[in-house]
C-alpha cells in the first residue's frame, strides 16, 4: 500500500517535470491571429527545444494575444498595445527558465 503511494507520487512528479515549463499562446480566432501564434510557437520551439516541456496554442476571442509561462502571464497584447517581437519573447522566457542561456543574435541590440 505505501509502496503504491510512493510510486504514484514519483509518477506525478515525473509528469510535472516533463510538462514544465509549459508555454501557452492564447490567440483570437476571430482576428485570425493563428498565423502569428504559429510562427512564434515555431520560434520558441526552435530556440528552447530541450528546455520546454510543452507548448500549447489556445484558441480565444476578444482580440486576445497573450503568452503564459507555467500559468503566469508574461506578455499581453492588450496591455502592451502591440504584438510581441520574437526576440523580446525569447528573452522573457529565457530570463525565467535559464538566465545563463545565450540566445545568440537575439541577445544583440
């Protein structure tokens, strides 16, 4: 019985590590923001290939274009008044998940 509980706890911890960090890009389907969401998702997956546990595109409405990292809002088009630049988003994510990571040309001003 105790062994089953320990095994279950280990499995839950392993799943949490596999899916973390999780990036979600919420995009407005009515505004057709899916192309930008796809492009940014591709950029993030190429940059953080071995550092992200999961990246999800989440259909939304109301002009939404927001990016979450582990359920924390890190970018909102509504708040900033513009879409995020790829470089900007990569730097925001890098600064949270691996501050020592070199982003190459994305770190240059």
